C-alpha cells in the first residue's frame, strides 16, 4: 500500500525542528535583551536570515528589551 507522503514522519520532524528553533531564538533574544544583531551573531547566522526567522515565528524582539522607568 503506497502513501501520498513518502516520509510519514516528515511533517512531525519539521514541526519539532521549528519548535526548537523558535525556542532557541527566543532564549538568545532574552539574553541579548532584544538585540537582533547580537543574537544573530551568537547563533552564527546573518542578520537577514535571523530577521526572516523572527518574522516566520512571529516573535517580537521588542518584548525582550529593557524597560526604562
């Protein structure tokens, strides 16, 4: 019996990879206080690629910036 999906776990794997990637980006943004340039550098990726992923996962870097009273 053939399946339309040649790799049955492919979607599950993709979802898990994306979940881990979003979590790591969030952690690094917290550590850099929302500084995307520094976060990209720490992750070893270009700012452009980092910004793409931030948008893809709908992450607001501003939420990690320090609030001034």
